[in-house]
C-alpha cells in the first residue's frame, strides 16, 4: 500500500528468549546485512554455528538487558559479543 512504511523496534530480552530458544535462525553479518550461515540456540545456553563456507563452532549464548550475547570456541577470538534483535512492524 502506498504510504505504508516499516517501523523497527528492539526486542526485549524476554522476546529474544522466546524467539531464539531451541530454534535455528539465519546468521547475518551486522555490517553488510548479508546471510553468512545459521545458528542453533539451545535452551541450556549452548549454541552451534554453521557458516556458509562450512566452518562450524560450538559456543555459549545468554540474555542481557539489551539483547543477547554469544561466545564461540573457534571464531571471533573466543570473545563475548553482544547483539540485539529488531522486530519490524508495518504501520
């Protein structure tokens, strides 16, 4: 529809938990917004990433007040990185 736009809103920690737990989701490069693989988030705090090039890594994930974090064994230097998710709504 003409004049209809999309509004984005950050998801709360509760919404992120519901969205990610026991799900496999696309992994997107935060800088390029390009698909780079997929990640499975297990309820016990374990996550498994499989990148498009075939690289796989096990890690941990958890919630924070502003979103969620991940830390992988074999990439990103084993450091913890924080992320947030946005919900897109038509208005």
